[in-house]
C-alpha cells in the first residue's frame, strides 16, 4: 500500500490483506475458466439487476479455509482481523432479498463446481445510504467505491457498444431477403469489471462480471474551449448515469427512461459477451442451447428475449424459426412476485423511441405467439387479449413478464405456494396453454455466509456435536433434532444465543444510545419497508402491547425488544411514513418509565448485509408477517430459523415449507390464508368491519390517528390509519387480533425457557433443506441440464 506500519490505518491493513488473499484465488480462478472451455462444459449465465454480495474478505477467507492462518499472520504485526475487516465497505449492489438471493446463488454455483458467470451493473453509488433524522428517512449516495475495491479486476479491453434510439432501415440483401439494420442515435460502452466468486473450500472459482457505463466521447472539446465547461460534459454525464444508482426513482418520465436504459444496458452487454465467448470456442450460435443456460432473475433482464433474437437474426443471419428455437432453448425465467406493479411493463412509445428494433421484434414475437394461441383456441378473444405481449388498456404497454414467459423454456416460482399461485393468477392463461412450463424452485440461502460466518459460535457447537461433515452437507443438521431433548446441549445453545444478543445490544447502544436487556426476547423484523410486508401491523401491535403493559402492570409481561431495520424506496412515501411512525412510537415507549423497561423499540439505520449478519444470530423471534399470497418466498425467514429464531408468520411464501419442516409446535402461525384474503377482496369487505369487533384495535388506531405519538403534527397519520378503515388491501385490520393472540402465545412459550430453547434447536435442525446448494442443484438438474459436483 506504499505506507509504513506506523502510518498504516485500518483501511490500509484491510486492502493489504485483501490483496494477499486475492493472490490465493487468481490461479484457481483462471484454471476454472480454462477447464470449463477445455472440457466443453455447459456454462450458466445468471442475469440479475442486483447482486447484494456484502463484505467479501471474511467470505473469501472462510471459503479458502484460511481464517486461522490469517489471524496468525496478522497477530505479530499487531493487527486484529476482526477490526480490519470492519474497514471493508458493504458493496451497495442490491436492495434486499432479490440481490441477496443472487449472491447466495453465485456462491453455491461455485461451491457445486458449476461453471457460471453472473452479469449485472457496477453501480457507483448503489441503492442509497439511509440517514434517519427525527425518524424521517433521507437518501444519500453510497460511497462504497471511494477507497478502491480490491476484489475486482478492471477489464477495459472487454467493452461492448450498447445502442439507444435512432432508426431501423430495411436493407435488401437479395430478391428474397430484406434485412433490418438498426442505426442507433446514441452509443454507450459497457466496460467489464470482474470479481472472482470463491466456492466452498476454494475448489472452484466463478466470475461475477459487472458492467460500468462509459461515454465514447468523454468531452466535447470544442464546447469546452468556448467556455461551456459544464455543457461539454453534459452528454457524458447523461450516458454514464446508467451505472450510477440502483433503482432511480421512476416517478418522472426521465426516471422511467433511465430504468429501461439500465435494464437494456446490462442485458445487451451480457448477451454480447456470452455470444462472443461462445463463438470463440464453438464457432456457431446454433449450439447455444447445448452449451449455454441463461437465467433471468425477475423481469429486469426480460428484454434478453428480444435482444438474443436481434443478435441471431440481424447480426448472424439466422432464420426466424431457428433463432426462436435457440432463444427459447437457452433462456429460462425466475418470477419473484405476484404484485402487478412489480411485473414490469413499459409504455410502447418509450420502447419505440429508445429501442426501436426491439419493439419491431416484440411485435413479431407477439404475432407468432398469438397465431399459435389462435390456432389452438379459435374464437377466444379474451384469451388472446390476456396472453398478448402488448397491453391495450390505459395506454399501450409492453408486458415484460409475458415476454419472459414466451421466450423461456422453463419458468419457475420460488416457493411451493408461490409457484401454485403463479399458475392460478398472473400466469393462469399461460399455464392453460403451456402446462409444463411452470416449475417450482424454492429459494435457499448459503449456510457458509449465514451460519458459518455470521454465527461462528453456533457453527463450532454444531461441528463438535454433529461432526465436521455438517460444514459440507446441510442435510446433516437433521441429526441435531434428538439433541433438543438434552438439557445440557440446550444450555450451550442458549449460551451462544446470549453472546450474540450481547453483541447486538452493544451495537444498539452505540448507534441509538439505547440500552436494551440481552435477557429480553429479541423480536426482529428486518426487510425492505413495504405495505405488504406489514411493518405497520407489527408497530400497531407494539402500541397495543404498550397500552396493555401500562394498564395491567400486575401481569407477568415478557420483556421484549422490538428490532426493526429496512429501507423504503425513495419515492415510496407511505413506506417512509411507516418508518416515521416506528420512530414516533419508539420515542414514546422507550422514554416512558411506567413500562419499567419491559418493552423497547429500536430501528437500526442503513440496513445492509453486514448489519443483518449481526442481527440474524441474535434474533429470538422472526417476524415474517406478509399478507398471505403476496410474499413470493422470503429468505430472511430461512436465515433466522437457521440461527435458532422461532417464526411468527402467515401462511405465505416459504413460511409454508418452514412450517412443514420444523413442525407446528415450533412456529407461530396466524392470520388469513391466501384464499381467505382473496375472498375478502372479492366481497369488498372493508377494514371497518374488523375494527368494529376489536375494541383493542379501535383504541390503537384512535391513539395513532389522533396524534398521541405525533404531538408536533397530530394529523400526520390520519390518512395512513384511514386506509385501514377503508379497503384495507393488505389486511392489517383483518389480521390484527389473530396477530396479537399469536404474540401472546409466543410470550407463553418464552416463559417456558426449556420449551423455547427446545423449539429453537428444532428450528435449526429442521431447515437444512433451505440451503441454496439444494436450490441450485435443482436448477442445474431440471432446468439448466448441467452436472453438479456432489
């Protein structure tokens, strides 16, 4: 680093250590890439707008099995490994579950020895850094790249031209053939940055290739010399904005355009890159389905269907039917949501202006697709309208989920319930015409990150009791179940949990100046702030509990610490209001002496992977309380259960499968089912009906609505609470009483210390199936058709 030991700071020691560790990776990485091509192995390309990889030093050192070696090397230098790793910034390349899932999948692909590339965007500032002032969220640029990223390798020689706008010219190449030639009005370069992804025990290393936008003309020199110094850089700034920020606000037309530019930018770069690599080795695109598997992570890269067709038809002269067979045989699509607003669609005028050739191709794909539908279902105009790639109502829009479906040979949901709901709801008509297309691949998490690294105390205990094989095979966790009856083991399990809680309590004290009791139940809800995830339900129950503790002080109340963390989208005003309400309630509850410390509320700012690694091992109760039928899977539920937290949840997403594996006695299920939610929505049942029969809920809503928690602005939450009295789309009012009662069941279980700890052990024992290794093995065998190293 060019510094003496005396002048070196923690960041210098981190960088020096990271470079030393990186040297142990490079040879394995290059060898893995070479071997894949020499062996003719089929390669997986995972396209995702997010890769929430977090800090990588401990991840890489752990997977290389160098942790103790590194500690011993640093000790004589007076450097503490745990201190220097805190100097690593948390890579801001994702928002939440989608991005963290992609990171888990990349690690599992490497651990299972599957040759793979991850493709995404190298966001200079990522999502945003969340600063909370008086309970209000403010967004600031995340500066994670300011002091260099030692894990990435710049590849300026690998750059692809990405076009936007312009016109399409019909060029006659023979009497029988006319070729469409796209002349973009604007071209941006996508420049590659590669990060090695180290698998378990360092036996295989894959590549995460992220693209950075670079202007071809960085400076209009003539304008600069005439004194227009800002204008000379304007085009460069606009073009390079593509890789500045994750999820720019789409409230304005300019914001919508930037999002579409981002999606096409990284998707086109990825496809150009993988085609280049394929042709260099195999020479013919017709072998693409045999040698390449492309997985679309949600609808963000769905434009890949049209782009691969463009590459085949326009650039390589492949006939349409052959090109379509190549495209569909290569691409598969993962759906992550049933929310209509999250199934992306783009205005046709925007697509025609920004990607004119792709819009032509989408029209052609749609025409062939509807011809097939019409042939099989003549006269069914409703079906044609439902399955069309173009939505005609309320302004013509391109349905990207539909495009991804028709262009893929397999479409998967991410939990058993979600996959069934896909068949019954958003893709019902597609399932009718293509009943073999939809399959299920329940999500998983990498245990190397979320157990071995996040919870070394528990990992050591498990290895001692179950043997070292538990480090390699998550299925071994099943053998832990008999130990739940062993009081001695439960005490050791509880001691590990207590140490993790003490560490989190110290963090809360440092960040919030709030003292919490590690002996209290740590009740945790950590996830993106969204109405369907129902942080509002949690905070309303907190108010009800607060009122009950004050009014009935003679009862044996269980001490609780309610821990929240999560970011609201910059333009999601109601989610931001829920954050503010949480802080307002926390201010009142935490300062009220009549509560006697029995209830505390903590909202930890700027939620990221590193913060999750502190919270997850310390959690006692895991809040997975989304409206039934709205959470595709969830992965936080898996991480928390793995670390011995009991789930408080609805029958939604992967909660259903967790229930099956840990047993009904070791989870707290409440609330309406998916069918009941839909029935209430169809019947037009309003929240007022639930409020009318719940005296407790009525009092809570009145207190919040009247300004008890917001004396500075008594009308702050009037509209928020009013929505619960009306349509109550997310069933907060409808589920409140069931939720409150389930929380009291949790209290009763907590009072039985041995019973709670028995359930905690059984949760850890029961969730070995939720490993991302299992998920990736299923993708490999059933969708990608690639071999897996067992």
